[in-house]
C-alpha cells in the first residue's frame, strides 16, 4: 500500500464543502399507468428523486427536476427565469419512462445547484459532501467518504460510461483528487446512490454516482465562459449533422502567476470533455464521449527551514482519459436495450528523492531558499511509471409492464495494468522502530486479465402501494481465479401521498486495486473485498415544501487487505503521511470491519425564494487487521452535521451559505521515545487510531449577481470559505531539522484550509 506524498499538501488551498442545494417544489402528474410506480413516494424529497435522460421503458414512473418541471436544472436551464423555483414533476409516460428495479431512492441534483453552492468551486465531489452519508476526508482533496467507506469504494458513471476517476492529481487507490476534470457547467444532473443500488451497476462497496451531461438543446447553439480563482475555461454546444456536439475545456491558472503558493510548489492542470449525441424519431440514441485531464506538480521542501516537516522532493505528472460509445435501442413501448463500449487510461509518472539520507546525520544548510541543487545531496527514494488501463463492453436489456419490470445483462472488462515501480533502498518505515530502511520493493508487471459480470433483477408490484425487487450479480476475476455471487433484495411500501417505507439487503464485491495486488508475491493471493448492506428507512413529507428522510444502515466488511507485518494495519487504518515517501506493504485478505449509522435529513422551501437543506448523522466505522481487534478506521466520523441554504434576493442576486461540522478525525500518535532517538516519525502501533482530534467546523458563504446585456448573461460571483478562519486539525508531522530535540517541540501540527476567497466572472450566451 502507499500513502499520498508531497502532493497531498498541495491541495490545502483549494477545498471547500458544499452548500446550498437548489431544492425543488413538487408537483405531480398521474395517469392510469401510475400504478407502475416502483413503490416510492411520488412526492419525495428533491434529492431523492431519480431521474432523467433515460431510455424508454413501459409504464414506470419517471421523476425529474427542472425550473420548468421537466428535468434537473443545468446552468443553461436557468437562463429563462433565474427566480423561478426548481420544480420536481412526477409524470408517467408509456413511451419514455425509466424502469426502476432498485427501491432505495437515490439523491439527486442539477448542474446549476453545484455552481450556486458556496464552498464547492463548481466541484461535483465537494458538492456531494453536503448530502447525508457523505463526508470529506479533509480539506486536502475532494475525495468523498460514503458511510464509512474507503474513497476507492466509489464508482462514477458519465452518460452511462464508467470513468475510473473524474478528478485531477488522483492516484490509483482513490477516486478523489485535487479538483474536477468535468466542469459543472457541462452537467445536466447527477444522481448518488449510497446503498441498495441495482445489480446492473459495476460493483463498488460504497456508492454509485451518475453524471449526465447537458441535454440536447432545441434553442440553437449556446456558450459559456468563466474566469476565476480556480482557472479559465468554457463550453460550447450546437447541432452538427443531425446530432448535438458539446465541447468543454478548463485550465488552472495558479502555475501562470506563481511558482509557489505556500506549499513548496504549485499544481498545473488542464481538462476537456467532448460529447456527440444523436437521437432518432423512433427513440434510438447514440452517444460518443471523451473526457481527459492532464496534470502535474513539483514539490521541493526548503532544506534550510528548521520547521519543515517533509524531506521528500516529489515530481508528479499524469494524464487520464476515457473514450466510450453508448447505443440505446428501443424495441417497443415495453422494452429497450443499451450497448456500450469504452476504454480508459490512467498514466502516472512519479519521482521522489530524499533530502536526508540518514536522519541522525543531517547537514545544516545556512542559505535561504531557493537553494542551489549543488548544495543538496538527495537520495533516490521512489520512482513509478504506470498505466492502470482497462477496456469494457456491456449489454443491458430492460422490459416491463404495469406490474413487473425486468433488467438483465452482462459486462466484460479487459484489465491492462502496467506498473514499473522502483524503491530499491526502501524507506524508514513509520511502523517499525528498526533503525534501517525496510520494505524495499521494485517490480515490473504488465499483463492483460479479464473480468466479467452477469446480472438480473426483477421488480414486482403485487398491489398499488407495495413493491418488491430481487436479483443478483455473478462476477468472475481471472486474476486469482475468483468468482463472487452477490444477491439483492429490497421492498417499499407507500403509506400516504408523501410517505413511504423501504428496506433493502444487498451484497457487493470489488477487487483491490491492481497496484496493491502486484506489489508483493503474497499480495497476489488477495480475494475480492466484500460488504453486506442492510438498510431501513422512511421518506416523510409533511407537505410539498417540507421533506424529511430517515435511514439506518449496517455495512459488514470482509476480505479487507491487511498488513502481514503490522497486525493492526489495514487498508482502512493505514496512516496518511502527508509529504512523505510512498510505501508498499505485503498484505493478505484477512481484514474485516463494520460501518453503521443513522441519518436524518430535511429539505425545506419557503415560497419561491428561500430553500434550505440540513442533515445530521451518527455513525461508527471500525476495522480489524490480523490481530482481529476492531479499531476506529481513518474514516470514522461519529457525528456529521450539515446545513445549507440559498436565497434569491431579487434583481438577479443569489446568496448561499453552508455550515459543516464533524467529530474530530481519529489518528495514531507517535512513539515519542523511539521517534526522538531516531529523529524520524515512528507510530505507536499499540494505539492505532486511539486518539481523536478536536471537532471540525467550517462556514462558507457566496454571493452572485447577474447582469444582462443584449441577450448575454454576465454573472459576477464571490465568496469566502472558512469565513470564521477556524483552525481545523489535519495531522501531526515530525520536524527532522528541528534544533529543539524535545519530543513535543519536534512535532508540528498541520492545519486544514484557512480562510480563503473564491471569486470570478461567468459569461453565458445562447
């Protein structure tokens, strides 16, 4: 396993939690075929309304949200009347509905919600952290933790195409990163499942996020341009050869104005998204998608600074791209099929050198930084050239009547991991008090191996208010010759116009990342990680303007990677050593864990101008290694509270805010005796995650003003993140160059994002 080195601290200045969902008022249209409703409450909260842009299927409910009452609102949908409330419409159509075989309602929002939210910088992942069951690991990146799960347990789909990571400066064992590769302006809507999701999705242990790009416009071409602290970019959409072309691109600007933004370096990043979509009068549709991102960062700690906590010089360059095509074929008003093919590449080049070869013999440098290279003798510590690539193809068939809905299909993946890792001298392990470099590892592995997934799921409506769904997924993994069978079962009962009860039981399996499996020979025997979800909940609506959602869940993990050398260390308790050398460990599938909690969320609307959303959750996440002792995981945040609001002040002015609170993060203290004697960080493995930091809290605010000039919308926006400038704990770090030689004074406390501005201008024309 490895930990994210110097690039971790590079994220510090840019993060934000997400506020203000533009939630929706609700109306309902029903027809005789409304009996096909999947059993969820028709007038559910806006964030739990599934939705939109789906192929045809018979007599099943479609829930969508938009200012005009048809689908989630994108940035361009708000042009007509910025003051109108977002309205969710439940409309049953025989010729264009979405079949539903999962009875656990997802959470949903539009691209305009993401853009208007304080503290998000237009980042989908940071926006999702407002929703119940989702929390940020820290201000250092946008990676999201869903119900106590590891960041790599999340799946992202863009227009039905699997995208392994939608973020910049990401590594292979996480779905988070520095910032988004997909601009929120290009997003029509998003849907998040935090449990109980269908067998049709490629399996992940914690969540599924579906992003849908802008829907085809009938009002002619339109464009968007934005310039702000997060960078410069824009998009254009227009009709071409009977179809619709969308092109979006963005580039960060920090590297153009500075070589150091206070974190010993500055990131550079560029992204693009291109999509072509064409629909026929018969209901068939084809979508071609390409999304890509390029990024780099160089971090050079100041070798003469006695307060510097890192000794590792890191160079990172990478790029990732996904290209895919999806074809939807309508066979009849009751049946349709979807065929998709895609390819994804994730390339990383990493080089690390240690400024201190021996922490007991440090050369003092009297010069101020920057220091000439000739004055520093660095030691090569880690090098990686990798491409975590795969190609996939899938076919799905859906059929339904007013009483029965069936989904069945199959997928195949050709995994093509290619890793060249060199760590010839190892590292001074923070888990061992041996005064020598250990865990040296160099491997070159390039292979092609297959995975398959075949599934079926059936939903039955035996009577008007009750629905039950069951199914399963059969998966094979050629690497290690593993097979898994994961069942699904869910039920929903509607007891009123606004109220529904639901429950689900489901299993999921996911292979550890290939870089884990290839690091050591013993790692190749690891099995797929597995988890069982058990969920019960209620959607309660006092009125159309007040929606409450309650859920309780239990997740039981098994076959989790655990260290063979350090009995308390698992993938979920591995210390994140910010700024330190990458480390790989021998591991086996002997770890286990549990994550359980209860969530209460509310969406309220006061007229057409004020919308508020809040949630409170209590949960625990504990994992055990080879010693079988359950300990808090790195993702154990017992109390999480979020409150957000958006207010339309009139005359094109919108104010939004968001407040977030979380229990302090667990951490492992240093073994002070050994750390002091060897002048390096050594953790006390008898107290893994036994200590807890002070609580986290943050308040973000944002104000935007719209001006119209000859049909062009000019929007000025500005905000402040962490407006109260609260110091939120990140971690402790050792200062090897400190002259104090005092166990307490040799330890620095690193903090998360201080008060930080967000401002820019956006121009929209159509």
